[in-house]
């Protein structure tokens, strides 16, 4: 089943168009990677999907509903949750309160049980739940940003550069959790500079260049494409 269908998405900053008609889809249960060089438009695509950046033209259909003109809260309520680049946790608030903020759009009855589920998934967050989020290390803040997004019970998780700035051992842990989420049925769009890592975990991938999709296929096909190997895998 197609969970997300994006048709000819265009987006701009002022008069400068940076997405020039991007089409892609994501089926329920997939992990789909979006790779590409700095400035290719990956973050803009995620932000346009979640509704924090305006769609200039094109269509976004999510769960069978046309979201193209809907504000970000409606998209979040429908099940699209974004983990932004650079994490953006609320530093002065406690870890627990940051998690609770992730659940503000939804029915509150099951929040206590979901908090427990997230704290089970990230034992370090349980340990530090009463400390200010700003006191956590970068890796722990990435876990918190993920946990906060999960509190919205997303059907589609939009992950922007989850490995950025993290030590390899923490990156490994973040990717272990991404795999675990998939086995629990969460669909994921993963934006990653680290193409090698992204293609290891993803079912399919889109390669973006200068605001367009340059190549797409299952991860194996993308990994063995000579252009991708040269430009993104350093082979
Ligand atoms: P990165 O990996 O560096 O985040 P990206 O693939 O996510 O790169 P975007 O951040 O989406 O790319 O940027 C796409 C284009 O839009 C780039 O040319 C960038 O310079 C431009 N751009 C991004 N943000 C803004 C902004 N706030 N104002 C003007 N131009 C912007």
C-alpha cells in the first residue's frame, strides 16, 4: 500500500527554486533512503513534506488524503513526524517533558504507556529522564529527538541526518534502533549524508542531485550503480 505519494514537488526560497519537480513514493513498512550531496535539497524536501516549508506546486498524498494544502499540525496528527536536522530538543526542559511534548497532538489516554515504551527502548533516557535535555550528550539528544517523534505514534517517520556529528559507536546504536522501529511496523524516510550506512539499512533509495531525483531503485541496485559508487560511496 502506498503510504506517501509525492508528485512533482516544487519548493523555493524567495524566488530561487530549489526543488524542481520531485516525485517519489513510500510504501507502508518500508525504509526509504534519500541520499545526495550537500545542498541537493534533501532537508528542504523533508521540511516541505512535513509542512514547515511551503509547497510551491505539486501534490502530497499521505494515507490516501491530499495534504498539499494542509498545515503541519494536520500532517502530524495524520501520522507524519519529523526528527529535524540538529535534533532541536528543548534544552531547559527535562527529558521526560521533552517526550511529553511529542504527544501533544494526540489522544492523551495512552501517553503513560507510550512513555514507558520509549524509555524501554532508550534506557539512557530512563536514567536521565528528570535532567534537563540540554545536559545530554549529542548522541543522547539524538535518541531523545527520536523518542519524542515516536511519542506522536507516527505512521511515517521523517529522519533528517540522524548520524550527523555522532561518534561511530552512537551512530551504530541509532541505526540499530531504526532497524528495530521497522520491525515494529514504522515506515521511515531516512535522509543521510552517509550513503553507505543509509543503503545498508534501507529497502530502497532515491539519489538527489540539484533539486531533482537523479536515480532510484532498491538499495542493492543503487549501491552497485557506478555513478553512485563514484559520487557517494568513494569507490
Ligand atoms: P544539507 O545536507 O547541507 O542539509 P540538503 O541536501 O539538505 O543539504 P537543503 O538544505 O535542502 O539541501 O538546500 C537546498 C538548497 O536550498 C541549497 O542550495 C541551499 O543553499 C538552499 N537553501 C537552504 N535553506 C535555505 C534558506 N533558508 N534560504 C535560502 N536558501 C536556502
